[in-house]
């Protein structure tokens, strides 16, 4: 009996030792949504620290991946439908809806999600979809700008980005001062902050593929945002995720759409150049 | 999520007699469990879909009582073997008494 229990103990410790230093490969699978092939692996652009870019989809559990692949089951599609409703609803003092000027989003918004953030000459800063929506609302509709993370803001952003599903991310750094915002974003990406002294790179570059507790670390790409997350059971915007990550390092959290987070969005979007827009993606 | 709960159904348009047909159903609904508290510490009242039923040409196919453990946007998938053409009717009942319905026809040959 004693000999048997010693052998059993040895077996248990071998198993637990193997589980500790976990590097797991992202899966080798294709993502096809209603016939559209989604590029989840791409050759990195010049000057990128990685050779191959990987979508966060490849790092998730089989059930999560299956949920995104099924446009009926993907709960993010409900947000797309809500976004379409908003697109066609008149709002503001000028009696216009998005559709009044932009007509059919499946035509006019095609490619938009893949090419933002874009330089806005009037504001002299990069605009993401959320900022562009608010600009349109105030300047062209006489409507109130959305507060950060308003459910309608998320739904409309999801709807607009979804029109670019499958198209490769490609932002233009030659516009205006985009390059200097990219530089600033890169600096922020690699700066350690907070009580835990982590930078974005600590997890998403240095430890990509490893586990942080039970979470399989991806490259931290932006191509699927706004994303449907199981943990909150709702849509999560990119800046919400930035703030969440930074909060998790126990650092002071920058405001959404602040210069810091806009610079970070420019840089992080660039880091995904070539990956397809997956909005609405499904994540843990 | 959305303002008013919206049902979504996925049913094949055609099927053969005796063939197993898969029916997928979803309704957008917050499914407030009644356990959460708001910022002031007050309990947010429960408001969920508490019953789902599917009939085919008037005969029951599948139904269930739903409790707060079911998360938002309840998704139900089940199958049926049909012997005639007709229509599925789907009924969701909310705690507040509202009833949401949808219908889907199918040709069986």
C-alpha cells in the first residue's frame, strides 16, 4: 500500500509540473462566416516585432470559436441589428438619420471599418469610428454626442465596422500627423505602468501564447472590436478594453478617447495590418 | 441589449418526411436575474423570459420553463421529425406578462 501511494504521488507531481509552464499553440483552423473567409493569420508588415500576425480567435476555446463562426448564434449580431435600426432612425434637430446622407451602409460603409482610425484635419487628431459618429451627430444632425460606451454608440459602431467584415486592416500613416501619433502609441505600448509594472508588450508580445491564470494570451489585436464578450454578456468597445487592461495593471486609467488612448489605438490597429475585420468577434 | 426583445429563428425551408430537422431559436432579452444590485445598492428586480414553447401545426414540439440561471439572449436548439408541411409557431413569455411570438413555414415532401 505504501509503495503504491508513493508511485501515485510521483505521478501527480509530474502531471502538475507539466501544466505549470504552459505554452499553447493557437489553433490551426480556418474561420469562414457565411462564405466569407476571415484572414486570421497574416504576414506582419515591415518593422513589426512579429513575423506572423494572429487573430485572437485562434486562441479561444472551440465553443467560443464556433459561436463566432455562426452568424445566427453570434450574440454580437444582435448589436449589428440594433445598429441598423439606429442607422435608419431620425435623430437631432435637423431631422436626419445616418441613412439620410449615407444611404445603404452595406455600400457606403464598406471598407470604412478597415481604414480607421483616420486623420481628422479639423480636429487635428486621429478619429476612430466612435469619434466620427459623434462628429457627424453634432455637426450634421444637430444631435447629442454619445457618452462613452453608450449601448447605442457600441451598436452603431459595431454595425458600421461589420460592413467591412473580412477586409484587411490598413490604416494610412501618411495622412496629417498620423505618424507622430503612431510613434506616441508605440511608446505607450512598450512603457511599463502601474503597481504590477506591466506594459502592453509584457503580456501581448513577450508572453503571447502563454497562460495568465486560465486566460490564453493573444497578440492583443484590435480587429474584432467592438467584441461580444462572454464575461460581461455584452458588447465591449476597444477603449473599454484598453482601460480594463490598464486598470488590471493597477495603473491610472486614461480617459476613453483621450490623446493617449487614441495614439494607442492608432499603433495597435497598425499591429494588426492584414488581419480581417471580424466585428463583431466573440471572445471569453 | 436591444430595446424590445426580438426573436430570431433558423429553420430549413424544406425537409423530407421523417428527416431530422434542427430548429435554432434566439430571443434578445436582458434576462435580469433579480440578484444584481444597482449603484445605490438596491436590488434590480427580476425580469426574465420564464417560458418558451414551440408548436407545429398546433401540436407541441418542445417547451420549457426558464429560471434565472439562463443567461441573456436565451438560445434554444432542438430537433423534430415532421410528416407534413406546415408552420412552426414560437412563443416566449416574459415575467411582466408580455408574450413574443414568431412563425416559420416549412415544406415537407
